[in-house]
């Protein structure tokens, strides 16, 4: 059997946080009480928490030190200028608007630019982006590249389908499309990266039709690492130079700094247009805070400023991407099919393939997520029909997810190789008895982002007689 190596961590541990594994009986009871919604389980009842890589990572000693420098002045805090300076250095945008997390940047931006019935194309919307766009009367549309749907290990499966994008613009008219988004890396498509060539092509189409081009850049540093290693011409450029080139093609960006900002909280919008910035800031003051803190404390802005710089470090990124690659290999070896190649922040188990006897309507992804907790105290998240399916809150149309996935997201600089080995061991146990797993049924749900609050019950196994 092939021996895979976890990359050596480019850090040592200075402070630890204890974790404990509840007994099987306790875990079964906890699941029942949480109505089989993994979001409702208390963190202290989780052994390995792979729910998200968002705001969950470990900060460096430099970040903790920067926290003490936080200037908590209401207006014009030094922390803001340190934060603004680093964001400008990376994005080269004129206006940096701080927000306490990514979805507020989305809210402020979409509230400002959208008219009812406008379309917002994206390589693939993340769920909060999709919800914010439709909540403000927009119609989010996804154009993932055709390669995203095939099994081959191609390097840039996060790309935009630029042909479909252009024909969509021609069909609907550019006046119905105020902005095109590019999500880097493409979270909902397996954390797959987008190539610089695809970014340039998309930007050129937007320019041709006079449409703004924006990044949803939560994981842009990871994306730039992939460009450096898999796209000819970028081998000898620094990650920062690649990032600067990437942002130079855009009119702006929205960022959740809880990912590649290596911080527990934070975000921003970066825009060039003066008038747009002004209108966004007016709304920001109402819903978030004064423009030099926007919902963050001074110390948050300082940790983000340091984190943004640290995330561009190549030793760190080599470890980060190498860790995810290792994780993918050991999960696959344990018997679960995954989306390949592995992306930047998570591995995605293809639960549709893993549990073919559970139909989409019975949420095979959620069935696997529940089993991971039951078997090993592990928390992952379903990204399939529970998250994306159901009915469009605006049009009422039935929506089906492209794939039934379970995401195991890896918090940055937090878990060691042996934690991941444990997860693979549990996946191996589940693989041996996967035919015994049954599906789930929704008993309560909301119209937007239903997966956060949904309640479910277990369906009897063998219900459809295939198992
Ligand atoms: N855009 C992308 C691509 C994201 O992955 C997220 C969050 C957001 C925007 C929203 O940012 O959470 O700071 O408001 N993703 C997290 C996740 C929640 O688990 O993937 P936020």
C-alpha cells in the first residue's frame, strides 16, 4: 500500500486546547437532540471539528502580539490604517471598507448595486453570497466550467465557463447584469482553484460589455499558490505578485478574512469606484459601524492585517495545500470517493457515489455527516441537496444540487497529521458498513440557508428495499 506523508508543520505548538471524545451512547443522544442537524451540536461535544475553515484557525504569536496593539478609537484608529495599508497593497483598490465578516460585505455591496430582477453570474456562488444576492432581489446564476463535472484530475476545475457566461450576457442583456463574480478558490465546487488565464478571460468579457468584475476572495492566497504551481509562467513569481496581478483585473473584491486572513473574525469590501464606495459606506454606517472599523474591533483589524501577510508565506501555503492533499489521499484509501484533485481548504467526499442506495431526496450527504459524528465525534458539513436543494424563495422553483457532497474543511494551522489519520480511520469503519446507512427526512425548515436551522428525522433503513 502506498505510503503518504503529511507535510511537516512549519510551526511548533505554544498553546493547547483540550478536546474530548464523548461515548457512543452520548453521541447518539446528542444527535437525536440536535435533530440530526450537525450545526446544532455544541462544540464541546465534538472531537475533530471540520465543519468549516472559517474563523476557526490558530493565530500566530505575531497575531496575538498585534492584538495588544489594537487601537479601539471609534474614528480613525491606527489599527484601521494598518489594515487598510495591507489590503491596499494586495488588492490595489482605492477604497477599503471593513466589515465584521464576508457576508456583511456581500449585504452592503448587493444592497447598493442590485435592482430587482438583475442577474449575478459567478463561477459558483457560496451559500451566503447566493442568499444575499437573492435576498436583495437579484437572481444568482452559476457558470462552473464543464471540467468541474468530470472525474479527471485537471488543475483548474474552479474556472468559470466563459462561453456560457458570454452567451448569457447576450441573451439577457448587459443592462440586467451589474456585476460578474469570481469565487477564488471555488468553495462550492470542491475548493478548486481558478487559473489566471480564466480570470483574465472573464475580466475581458466584463470589460467588453461594460459590466463590473468582482472577486469573492476568501481563499485567494490558496488560489494563488495553485496558480504558481500549476500555471505556466508563474513558477518564479511570489504569491504576493500573483495576487496583485489577479486583483489588477478586477473592479473590486469582497473578502471574508476568516479564511486567508488567518483571523477569527473580519472581512472587507475593496472597490475602485468613488461613487459606489460612497453609497456602500452610507449603508455600512447604518448596519455595521463607522467606516474605520465597520463592525470589527481595532484588535480584530490588527490580527487580520498580520494574518493577511502571513497567509502569503510560501512555506505556510506549501504545508497548507500539502496537508489537504495528504488528507484526500488517506480518505480515498479508506474507501470513500472524493472530488479530485483536492482543492485548497477541504476535502469533499462524494456521498452520492459513496451511498448510492440513498436518493437525493433523503440526503445521502447528511446521512454521512451524521454517521461521521456517531462513529467518531467528527463534524463535517453536507454540501448537497440539504444546503442547495429545496425551493427558490423568490421564484418557488424546485432546485436540485449538482452533487451530494460532505465537506471536511481543515482549519488553518490547527490539526496535526495524526488528527487527520484518525478521521481516515473512522471513514474506513463507515465504508465497511455503508450499506446499512439510511436517509433522512426534513421535519422543519426555513426559506433561506435552511441547512443552518433545519430539523430532520432518520428514515428507517432498508425503506426502499435496495440495501
Ligand atoms: N464567500 C465564500 C467563498 C465563503 O466560503 C464564505 C464563507 C463567505 C463568502 C462568507 O463569509 O462567513 O465571513 O460571512 N464560508 C464559510 C464556509 C462559512 O464554511 O465555507 P463569512
